[in-house]
């Protein structure tokens, strides 16, 4: 079946009590992990070092064998699948993407389609379409990996993983080795790309900010491979399931919470009646409203609705209370 942009439709991924015990170890690396990633969603696996993120991800494409429980791709258990065949169906991107140094960018991207025996014309079309999707000029097709920046190489890695149009992608810290500024650019470019291709994606990171940014849902794992919470970013920020999640999300949770709420989310009866101060549009994000007030050196501002009519005042105190709530 074809998706809206001619790409194959994504599939659902289900971890069903998936468990990994490495030989010679007492405790499980992944312990009874159960969660479902709906087709076309990004699930971010996040948690402290050693909590089992990579293990959980690699069980999906059978780079690691499942000890107990199961993983279903498109409703089918991966356990009885031929591992090579499965890997050709599942895109895989890692932190230091290994491009073939003596092959051009185009040849690198075409690796799997060539294995699959696609025609030259079809491969060529796909390569140029992907270069455009990842935002690299088509002249780059004939360059070699050493002639690219680190960020460009990671983009090529993403294109290579997408070339065979996999219904599912595994991404293990794909932007982890990129400097913060370029990382943010790659993140937003990737989200734009994902809006078009709508793959089912498992994305591993240890960076909670990246998780919040990238995830439709976030799975927070605890050391020992137990799932602490699986929920949307806002759910996790607003309602951490337990002390571990609260701690992991961190001290700047308050600011992150303010980044999620808009002035219009505040019940009217919590707006004050003070006059003066800068004007704050009702759809302003609370964090921006706060920095605006602080920049103006004001402790409150006037909230106006879409018609510019004042509907109350917002105080720094109220913002502080909302951040902590
Ligand atoms: P990081 O963020 O540091 O990459 P991670 O969350 O991806 O960590 P994993 O690499 O999945 O964690 O490791 C989970 C646990 O399993 C760790 O305690 C690790 O030491 C252990 N482990 C990983 N690979 C093996 C192996 N081949 N044999 C034995 N133990 C292993």
C-alpha cells in the first residue's frame, strides 16, 4: 500500500513483555518491556546510561536475540523471521554512521536498493528524491563521504536508511555526535521530513530535551530495563508517573512546563485585575510571556484576546505557581 507521498505505509510496532538477559549476567538488561508504537509515530526511548535503550532497539531487528516475550512488527513476531530479510525491511541509523568511503554519496544511498535488485532508473530517481528530502543539493551525489561535513554525513545516513522505503526505522542517537546548533537543525529537518514520510520510528537518546522535541511519545526506561513511563512529552512533563521520571526530567522541568502552556490555557479566574504592564497576546507561550515580563522589568502584564480586548492580567507570581504545579 502507498502512503500520501508515494512512500509505503508505516506499520505498528509492539513490544510484548520483551525481555533480554545477557548470558552470564544476573539482572535483565530489558525487563518485560510492553508498549505499542502506532504506525507513523516516533517513539523515543530515553533513560540513563545502561538502562537498556540500545538493547531494546536492537531486539527489533534481531541484532540481539529476545530472551523472553516478543516483538511484533506489523502484527508479526520478529522471532521467526529471517534476520537478514528483516534488516532489509527496517531502516537503521546510528551515531557514527558508517558510510563506504570509496563510494560516492549516491552509491552509499543506493546500497540496499541495489541489494534488492532495483533497476538503475528507479535507484537514480530514489537517490535524487532523497537528496532533496534531506536538503542536500543533487551535485553532492557524486561526492565522497570525506568531502561532507559531519551533519551532512548523518543526513546521508538517514537517506540511506530510507532508500528502500522501510515501514519502520530504528535511530540510535542519530544526531548524538553533532554540535548542539547543527543538532537542533537536524532535529527540525528530520521532523519536517517525517511529516512527509510518516514512518514508524524508534529513536534512542539519553537527552531528555531531544526526547521532548522528537517524540510523539516518550518511553522512559530505568536501569534494569524497566519501563518507568510511556506517554506524550506534555503528559510526561505535566504528570510524571513517579519520582524517577520527575528526577530524570530534571530541575528545569518548571521551565519546560511553561514552554508547553499558553496564556489561553490559564483559567480566566486565575488572571488578575491589575492594569498596566506590557500587552500579552492570549496565545503566547507562557515561557515567552515570562521572559517578556522580565525583560520589561514588570511583574505583570495585560492579557488581550484575539480582538485585542483586555481580559485580565498575568503576574510573574502566577507564572511561578503554574511552573511548579
Ligand atoms: P547507553 O546510554 O550507555 O548507550 P543503553 O541504555 O543503550 O546505554 P544498553 O547498551 O542496552 O544500555 O545496555 C543495557 C545493560 O546491558 C547494561 O547494563 C550493559 O552493561 C548490559 N549489556 C549490554 N550489552 C551486553 C553484552 N553483550 N553482554 C552483557 N551485558 C551487556
